[in-house]
C-alpha cells in the first residue's frame, strides 16, 4: 500500500471539493474493497477522503417517501442497516435477501450502500499486478480472455474485458428499477437509472460505471413495487456461503391469480453489470405462471449468451437459476435453500 | 504514550509471589512493566500457568495494556493521531495512515489476540466489535476509528469471569489450533445481539415479518458464522457452543463408543 | 489407580483451551519483542528463467527501509540443509512461478509491504513446463523406491478374463493446506545463536534444517513453537521463509518478523499435487475381486521429487489376488508438493472407493456388502497379520447408526421439492506408527501434593497433544490432571518426533508413559519398603518424602510391531442434498466410524475426526487451485478464489469410535486419528451425490457446474 494522506470530510460538498483538488484522491467509505485493492497495489491513491465521518448526516439515512414514494438509501448507510430495516424487509424483501447473500455479516456491517455499487471486479487477473488487465492497466491486454475464465462473463463482454461485476445488492436494485442519485461538483444533483449506471466493458473496461470522477453518490432511490410477496434472490456459488456468485438471479412476479402481469428479473455473475433479463421478462408478461413458461423464458434469455472456454456451464446454470428464482417467487418469498 | 501503574489484587500478588518471586517487590512498588509481561508470556507459553490460569487471566489482560513502545519518527508516514476506546480503556496513538486497525492493535497496543489470517477480508480471524458491531479489523483503517470503541477478545471476560461464549467454546471444543478462535468468539458475541434484535439471514424463511428476537437453528448459526473460516474444521462444535450460549441450556456433545 | 479416577479416556477440556479462548495463546508473531523490524518477501512473476536485472533502488530509498536482500547480496547458505522447496535467494535462476526472489526489511510492516511493490525485475524467460494436461502424457517413473510398482499376480491378464470389469479415471486438483496462521517467524539473534519463533510440526526437524541451512550447529538454533495455528503437513517440513527471517534479522541486526501473506501461501509452503488416477477392477459375478489396477499420474517440482502415494489404500484395503499399483510423474516448473492431510490416502481413496461404489452398482450389490465380501484376513501387500482391523465393525455399526437401510437404492429417486437426497459410504485407512521420542518428567513435592512437569519437544497444532500428555502423566504418576504441567514446542526440550503422519499421539504419549513407568521403577528401587501392590510415583514420593525427582526416557516403538501390519480403519457415511436446478450440494449429515485403538480423549479425538471430515468436504465439493498453463501461476490466488469450507458447508457431523484394544503397535495402544479422518470422505460424498442424482462425478471438486 502506497503512502497516502488521510483526510476527513465534513459534508458531501466538502468531500467533493477535496476530491477535485487532488486528481489522485479517492473517497473512502466502508473500505472493504478499496483497502483490499490498495494492499494488492491495484489501487494507488495518494489521498483518501473519509466519508464515514458524515455518518450523522442524511447521507447515511434510510428514508421513505422521498421523491419516488419508495425508499431512499443514504450512500454511506451500512449494508446491514439497509437489509434489516423493517420497512425494507416488508416491502423490498428481494433487496434484503440480495444484501444478505453477499459477503459476511462483518463485511456487511462495514460496507456502504454507495460503496457496494462501486465494487470492482473480482477477476483474479485484475487483482494480480503481474498479469495483463485492461481494466487495471488500459492497453495491457486481457489475460482472462484466453485464461482461466470460469468465473467470467457470458453476456456483453468485449475483446478487452470479460470480467463480471460482483455485487449482489445491485442485482436486486436492477430488478427493482432503482435510481442512483449523485451530487456533482457544482452542487447539482442528477439521478441515474441503475441500468445506465454500470457499463459494459466495450473499449473502456477501466470504467466500471458512468459516474464521473467528480461526482459523489448521495443516495439510492428505489420506487415502490408490487412483487414484494412474490420475489426471490437465488445465488449459486461454489460453497454455501461467503463466496461470489457463479450466477445469481433476482426475480419478482406481479401476479393476478396465476397470470403474470409483469416479471422483473436480473442476473448477477454473468456480465460486467447486473444483467436485466428483458427477453425473459417480455416473454412472461401476460403468461400463466408455470414451470414450462418459466423454463421457456429462461431458455430464451440465455440464447444470446456467449460463453468463454471455461464457463459454458453458466448458460444452463443461468437458465436453471432463473427458473429456480421464479419458482420460489411464485410460491412466495422464502428461503432458496 | 502514558503508562499507568497497574493495581494488583491480593490474589494477584500471591500469584506473582508463586510465579516470579524475585520480581514481586518491583511489581508491587512500580507496577507491571514490559519485562514482567514478557516473563508472563514465557511462562504461559511453556504451559506453566495451566493450573493457575483462571487467576492469571486478568493479569494478562492488564499486562497487555502496557504500551510496548513508541516508534521512531521515520516509521510513521502521514501520521494520524487517533483517540479511541479499546476494551473500555482510552487509547491515543499516532498511526501511519496506512495502518489497519488490526496491525495497530497487534503491533502498537500489544493486543495480539486478534489474528491476521488473510489481511483481505476473506477469513474473519481479525473480527473485533466496533461500536457494538462485528467488523473486520484488517480492512478498517486505524485512522478512521477516531472516537470509536473497540472490543477485542482480550476485553470479553469480566474480571476473572469468562464471557459465557468463551466458556461455551471451551466446553464444546469449538476450536483446535485456536488461531481463528478470537475472531470466532467476537463474531459469536456480536451475533447474540443481532439475534436479539431480530436480524434475519439469507436462510431465514419469511423475512417480511416484524423483527423479533430469534432463537437460532443450527443452520442459521452456521450461515451467520460463515464469515469466520476455521481450517481445523471445528464448525459443528462452534455451532453447539453458540447454541448453548444463546439458549442457556446444555447442548449435547456427540461421540460414541461402539463394538 | 481406580478406573473412575483415571484421566485417560475422559473427555477433559483442552488444558491450553483457556489461553486460546482469551486471546493469550502465543503464536509465532505474537511475541512483543522490542525494536522489531518487519520483513516482506517478494516473488518471481515467471515460472522458468533467470533474473537478469533486479532494480532495488526505489525500494531501498523508500521511507523506513532497512535492507533489501536478494540473490545479489544474500549470505551463502547450505541449500541442501533440509529446507524444502528451495527459494533461498542463492542464485538468479527461477524454477517456479512465485519463487521468493527477495526480502524487504523496514521499520514497519506498511513500509516493507510498500517497498516490496517498488522492486523492478527483468527476466530472461525460458520455456516453462507448466501445462500438466500435456506433460501428463509423457510422465515417467518416479525415482523414489517406495513408489516402485507393486505387482501381485497377473492383474492385467486377469482383468481381461474377469466376469465384471470396470475401468475409470478419477481426477483430483491441486489443493493448499492454508492453515489459518500463515507461515510466520520472528527471528532474534543473541550473539551467534538465533531464536526462531515459528510454528513447526516437527520441532527438532525445524531446528536441524535451520541450523544446517544457516551453517550453524543445532545448539545455535532454538525453535519456539508452543502454539501453531494449524499446519496439516505444511508446517511439517520447513520452507525458505523461516531461513529468510533469520537472514534478515542478521542483516539488520535487529529482531525481524516475517509473515507470509495469504496470497503468498499458494506458492511458498508446498501443496497437494494434481493427480490423475486410473482404476481398473475385475470381479466375479458375486462380487469377489479378482484384479485391481491403480495407476497414478501426477506432477512434482522440476528439481525435486515428492509424490503423494495415491495407491497406498489400494495396497491394503481389499483381498484381491492380482494387483498392479504404479506411478508416473511429470516434473514441472511449480512449487514442490508436500504432505497434505491424509497424503495419498485421501486422494487415493477417492478413486478406489468411488470405483468400489461403481462396481457395487454394476453388480447390483449393496456397497457395504461388497466391501465386507472382500475383507482381507491379513495385509495383502506383505502377508503380515493385522495388529487389529475393525473395518467390518465400522461398516456394520455405521450402517446401523446412520440409518443406511433408509437409502433409496435407485439413484435420483429420493426427491423432496427441488432437492435430491442421497446416501454414500466409503472406507479409509492410515498406518499406525510410533517414532522415537524422549521425555523428561520432573516431580516436586509440595505438602501432600506432587506436581509434575512433563518436558518433550513435541508439538500441538490443535490436535490436543498438550491435553493428552497431561492425561497420560496424571494416570502414569497417580496425580490429578491439574497438577501436571506440559512443556512442549521448544527445541531446548528433550527431542521428539513430529505431529505428522498420525505418529504424534503414539510417539509422545508412549514416551511420557514410559517416563512415568521409569520414574516409578526408579523410586521403587530407592525405597526400602515392601509393597503388595505396585505403588504410584505419587505414593512413593510422599511416603519417601522426596522433595524433587526427575528422570528421562528415550522411547522407541516395540520391536515386535514390525511383525504386524498396523493401521487405523474407518467407514464414512454421507447424506447429501443436491439442488436439482442449481447443482448446489450440502452435506447434511456425515458419520465417521473409526477403529483407531485407544482413544485418549474422546472430546479432542472427535474434534480431530470431524476436522478431517470437514477437510474431506472441502476436497469433495469446493477446494481447487487452478494453474494457468501459460505462465504457471495460480489463477486462484486468494481465500476469495480458493474455497475452503465455510461453516454453512458443514452439516451434522458425528463420530463413533470402535472399542479396540491393540497393544501391538505400541504399549499405549494408540493408532492415531489425525490423518484417517479425511480418508474416504470425498468418496463417501461423491457416492452420495451419485445416489442422489444418478450423476457419477470423477473429477473433484464437485462444484455446481458439474451437476447441472
């Protein structure tokens, strides 16, 4: 870890000013990913601006009925607090489950909502500074493309990068059509739909998302939904807990009897961003909720998958996991295991 | 860094009389110092405290309170002065901005109970309780702990009385090598509060219900303790210990002889 | 001593437990030594070639840096001194990816870690042998004599003529020990002597290797290792990091602390190698084995050979008149493999016991009955009688306790919702041996009490050595357990065997027991009194009013043990739940029934067994290190990529010990349990998965992708 100056910020605007002043400065929130990457010499800031001292401000609070009539999660609020908030459990259980599927209790106690969105990929070539990685070092190549890419993308990758984005929380946020509220340098605020927040790698895999450097996430806004009673988050991984997803699926069904009015499906572990399963959603709309229809929709979603040499299994697994999540959602929110 | 004179109880004076009689006068007059602590560690590592250990326990905690040494100026870059509470004692320490809370506890404050198993948030051996919540001290910058309160494994026992979770781990053999144990126990102690607060987990069947204190099943305990890796594989014993600590009822220990 | 007052066999709590639960147990890096400097190792990023330029300027100029040690300035060491895996900074040659190429020493850990990132290295790369898949086809015979072909009868010929035949290939990946405590050392020089605080499974082995390598006499090196944060074989031999700490401390003339990072653990301290095992079984229609062929193809380091003996179980498990057990090995530019829990037996039993399950299915026989049908009356590999063998009892008792009768015979037929449930069984074995160990017992009378100090350079890496030795001494001397103090983990103590290969308990406990017998004999000889019943040492000390007395014993295995074949045996029963859609597996129940002679402490013994079971669960379901054949590096390079089991991966585990009185291998009748606990586990789980799903997975680990 390179030497860096530690700076505390008093307010979000203060934090932004400090950031603008130093092009090598970074914000520090929970630190669960940034400190990890700094120890690996992947991230090399020379100044950290600590946002956690803003804890007492609205920046960290959970509030209801703001703007969207849904819920607003303060950016520096902890993942744990979001997951266990009674109204989130009641009305956004898919979010609770997704957060609780990620990491460990300790990490969720540290990690912030804003920071969760900014997690970097867990691609081991990205983490290893001896390896080529366009995300870490643009132009150096992608060692994963022809390498050990079992954990990598099957959708939306480019010749430059096949990494996946590791968050569970964001997969639920995608299914929930959340918006990310950010403050700009001039104090103006803009709101980015979650689907436009993260990027596909394209020619610039070094950019994980569309947040500008001089912008600061202030909150995550989640609109109300009609699928709280019929939602599920299923995470498939190499061990039963405390592991990143091979594939995960957030699914919500708005039902009228056994007819699907709308389906809301997002996938994790398959792309450089939460992968919204629009094809499957379209196919399910107006259909009867049945295993056959679930399977057909899931199958259709996976037809455009382009697996790499070691992750062909993700196509069938993605299909099965969508079906599993939809089945559980249909039965009513319950444990996936 | 200030060094306080350690007040010894009559019982502790007797213990030192037994263990290191030649040092007793110095200890009673000027308090415990680093050399005494080293000797104590030496005796403990040689197993010589076995039969006296319950009595010696607190001495250790207090001996460990003795600050080891200040670092030379060249050793601290981008220094940040941090004041925080560690096991209820006020601490003020100048740290390199890069220092993790874990390294600060271990290398600066002499609290080596918290362990470095991976240093990257992937094993839980460094788990401590920060402002009432379990966190990973390896991914926490000491600089960010200003005004906070840390409880480590060294701060869990009250006087000579073990925390019930510690006692349950001992009874159920919830460890083998013991390296992950401080983190496991801190994690489990914090888990008790989470269960009392009605927190749910990825495995909880119906999470939409109102939060109420929960008695955890074996599988719920296992899920909620999965952030603490134990390579020796003491997991079932850890689960049994936590179950016993939570329920206050004896949990059976399973082994059978046959044939 | 009356049975009820005896300590041996009782489930007493670990005597060192209180130190572990209060954070006071001192592992290698926990000593608060003054004026300590910190060292961080840096490693090669090629697998084969030569360092042509090593620029340490920026690192040396970085704040707080005291020294940068590389092959250019490292002191000359004896590379044949017994340190495993090379990497002692003696030459610019690179033999594997991640070889240590230097050490930075600085005032603080932060400064040393940072400076290590500033090193610039230029290499002359050579074509490396890093693609096992390709190299396996041209693997050759191993050099080691113990791995010569075992040939009995005409295995290949009889295979052809057998009524029922089976030939399958089973694969196991590279695994890492990953003890929770990364290998770490504090080195403190006192004149020309060095104290090394360092977790060591073999205290005297570490001392000898360090001394030889550093060109010192053994008495100039002291190893202090009272607590070890796990080892599992990786702290059996010693690796370069131990020596480099001593070197660093010498160079900067200060105590130095050096802990490997978790990432560095992947290619610093040995590993379990990748194995391809071909098993061929020939049997009669009624399930009598006729022929067994077990061919292992594996890998080793380019300059040094280590193979785990995958064929060992096949040598002794079953009565089969024709057998061929052979090995091939491919040298590669990789970290030297080493002993890893249940070396050879855990991986070998996966192949053999999976094949037995497949054969049972083919024969439409119950897999338990197939095994019992082929139970050998003597060791088929050498014709020696068993000292004891309770495999059949393990199977029968286990079947009863586990509810084997509830197993659905037709695979895939037990479905609850999306979950498929299956049962599996597999057997295992590990040799029982006693190794030379010395012990001193010191008795002190204080009032009516007699206190004992037991001194032995044994090690306790979580196995419970401290506790069982206190129990042994308490019974052997006739005093209460709390009056016994055990001193171990220090090379200044009487030399002892190591905690390796399941020899620890037998070697240490017998030494202590012999010392108790000897001290009693000596006290008795000094006494003028006549006794009708042999008195205890306690009674003699008190009745003779002796203030202090001590004796030493150099214990050896009984000679007659060589006439017998002595092993622990087990039967493992697994219940799994497999999600039919996602392929995720949970081992919901596991039962290990073990015949391992005398169980000294059922509480710590059970912990050893279930610990082995958890290792087996990891082997079966999640542990795998993947080498990128292009560079020879591990793509799995952290605890985030290499999945040791987490708490939720482990369901209900039960241990049953078969009562077994066997004084042949050693006087105490101890056979050892540390290794056997993992043997047969992966096969039992794989067999259960087959029973649950109808899918036979022959390549570990059985991750979800293999089941969908």
